C-alpha cells in the first residue's frame, strides 16, 4: 500500500504481545482483512484489537490516541477506542503499537440509502461532532505541535497540493469524475473566509471507515490518532460521504452551522476525495469508491446551489 510499508505478520505481533503483554499471549490472533491505510489490525481474543502503524514515524498517532482520548471519552455520546496498553518497538519493528478494546458494529454504507435510518444516523453524527467541538481545549493541547496538522488548518494551505491531485486524477482513465467541475468547486472553496472562531477539538478523519453502527444507530467513532486542534469544518466531510441530501440537511440543522463553515466543510470533502484517488486508486478500491461517491455528492450539491 505504501512504498515504505513495514512488514507485519502474525509472528511479529505474537512476539510483541508476548514480550510486552504476556497475560494476553495465549489468546487467539486473527489479522483483519479490512485494516485501514494507517494501521494493520489484529483481533486478539474476543475482547481486544491490536493496532500497528504501517509506516515509519507513525507512533505519534498511537501516542495521541493513548494520551488524549481517555480524557475526552467520558463526555462523548458514543464509544471511542479504549487504549488498554501501548507496546514498544522490537523484533525489527520500529514503532509503538496499541492494544484497545474491541467494539462490535459495522461500517455504514456510503451513502446510507434514504429512508433506512439515514436521518437518525445524521442526528447521531451531529451529536458526536457537537460535543467534541464544544469540549474545552486545555492550554497544553492548544500548544502541542503534535495536535496540529494540515487537516486542522486552512484550505488555502493545501491549495497547491489539491490542484496537483486533481490534475493527477486526469491520468486515471477509469475515474468517472468531472475534474473541471471539481476544480471550479475547489477554487470557490479556497476563497472562503477562514474561521474566526477559537480552535476546537476535531477528529479530522470523520469518514465511514472510522464509524461503527448497529441497528442504524452510531455506536462508535474509531481511529482518533489524527485528533487535532483547529478549524472544526473538517469534521463536516462525513455529511457528503455517508449522508444523502435529506439526511445531510438534518445533520446541518442539528449542528446549526453557518453557510461559510458548511461550504468549507464541503471543500474539505472534495479535498479528501481528490488526495485519495491518485494514491489509493489501485491499492484501496473500496476506499476510492466511497470517495468517488463523496466527490459526486459534492458536485451535485454545488450544482444545486
């Protein structure tokens, strides 16, 4: 998936668990086929999940989740990863890794079909976003450079990169997307005023891959390794990937965001799609299908406006 991907197999994981967490060493271990692009995932027994960064230098996300999520979790309306332990590098593996508690659920469709609980899910998502954004950012978090990255910054900061990504998309002959229309929507998004609100907590990767639902209700938000402090509009991207037009309107009304923030969020949705296609077109077709649906919803929404 990545040029610098670290080799991770069952034998390595058993060695790391046996050394750092010997009390869990005898539990069954199963590699999950739907691991994301940042971590390789193994189910350990019935109650635990082992997460190992795929690339060198990615221990920071493990540290962020272990250090901050437990402090935020009590206020949040749904479950988030509970870090049981953080393991150290070893046996040729250079990164820290984590053991979290297993959470049952499935990922939602992209988008959730109208009339199948989409509006309920929209309200659940809005409740999570609203609470996260309203949670006080302590001084130590506001001043922590590890909690600042491009997803918590300005659309203008990534303008050149996204234009390059969109141009690269023209080289994907089987990508059924109007790139000229994307460039027009992106150009308008970049011209939007930046937020004048104080920095807020943001998940920064609120997409279907990081959501779990049961019986149509949101039960967990996963992968808070990208947790950041900055402009909250990035957390609106879920509205265009997971929600159709009616449910998206419910999501927006539940949050009460103004036009400028909403359109910045739409710009973020397009940006996340654009950066996905050139990099993951061959290696993660499922992710690209979800991002294509998101990009098309952005274009449809922009055309309506």
